[in-house]
C-alpha cells in the first residue's frame, strides 16, 4: 500500500528517508554525497513520483521503492 506524502509529517518523512539511505547503502557514484544531499535526492524522487513510500502489512514495515518496481510487483500479485 502506497502512503501518500501529504499524509506524512516532515519529521517522520525525514526519519523514513534516513533509515532508507542508511539501510540501502545507496551508491551515489564517485562523489561522496552528504547525508543531507542524499535525503534531498530521495525526497525529490518521492515528490516527482519516481519513488514511493510503501507499507507492508505482512512485514509491518515501511520502505521506499522505485515506482516502477512497485508497479511491477503489484502486477505480479494481481
């Protein structure tokens, strides 16, 4: 289930993004991006709709996924 951004307060959104970037070890190329830069980049992807925040009832967890990956997984389940 996608959680709409407008339903998440800014502090919670930042915490979700921080947990995601620390867990994922996202690769930003040769240049080492600061934590603030990484948060800004993920937040922009969410705002643009290229990524989504999803809640898994099965795992009782929240994750950030690329929109395309989420859509493909939804198609597989249906």
